C-alpha cells in the first residue's frame, strides 16, 4: 500500500533495549476533503530513509499495515494497529511548479509582429 501527504513531523531516531532496536516516526497530513494526520514508523535500517526529508515536503510512502491482539489483566481483548514504512519517494509539489513557472515565463508583449496568414 501507499499513502501520500505533506510531512508535518519527523522525530529523531530512538534506540531501545540491549540489542539496539531503532525506531523513527514521520507524520504526514493527507490532501483530501478531510485531511488526516497519519503517523508512520520506520524501523531498524529503514530509519535512514527519511533523513533527507523536511517539514513541508510532499512524500509518497510505501507502507505495511500490521495489527495485534492483546488481553489486558482484566481479561478484556484490545486490538492495536501499526503502520510501518519501507520506502519514501519525494512527490512533485505543483504549487512550487506554478511559482517557478511564473517567475521564469516572461510577460507577453502585444507589439510582436505577427505575419501569419490566419
């Protein structure tokens, strides 16, 4: 699966336990009628994938969705989901294209000699 959105938060890599388990999180905001803020975990060597991205970048993330069941001490069953990223691609921001295009395109002039027959 893939999700796409604007980066709104990127955490530092955290290391857990004696074996050095590493985790880093990226939160993106989707661009839809009701924008969603979605947290994606990057684990172990995948923590490095998000190093070059910054707040405001538009990204597409390849994800796996996992779920697990847990029974609390009172005997109630709870369910938890996780979204784990395994690929990140920069997406082209159309608003930046418009800004660049407007700056690079000269204004039309009306004094051009047009000798076309139609």
